[in-house]
C-alpha cells in the first residue's frame, strides 16, 4: 500500500498544481487584450480632442492630421495589446 501511495500522491499534486497555471495564463492574456483595447480607445480620444482644439482655431487640415495621428496611435496600441495577449497565452 505504501508503495502505491507516494506515486499516487505525487500524481495528484502534479495534476492539481498544473491546472491553475493554465487558468492564470488565460486570465493574463485576457487582461492584456483588455488593456490594449483601453489604451487604443484613450489614444483615439486624445486625437479627437486635439482635432477639436485645432478645428476651434480654424485649422481644418491640422485637425485632420491630429485625428489621423490618434487613429494611428490607437491601432499601434491595439497591436501591442494583441502581441502581449499572444505572449501571455504561450507562457
């Protein structure tokens, strides 16, 4: 009986300790994706705010430039979030 109890206990311990690590990786991946989306929204809002200021000044061209910068920065932040999400999934 003793001969089987030690390997059985080791197997149960190894199995139970591996499950939360998988869940933690998924949780971290989800958090990275959410952070990337939030940062992307923030960058887009910054671009819109700067565009509104430029339009108030009468600079329509500069307003479009600021709007485009905001959208570009948003896309970059979203891509960074996706990279971090994939990295977290592989850990």
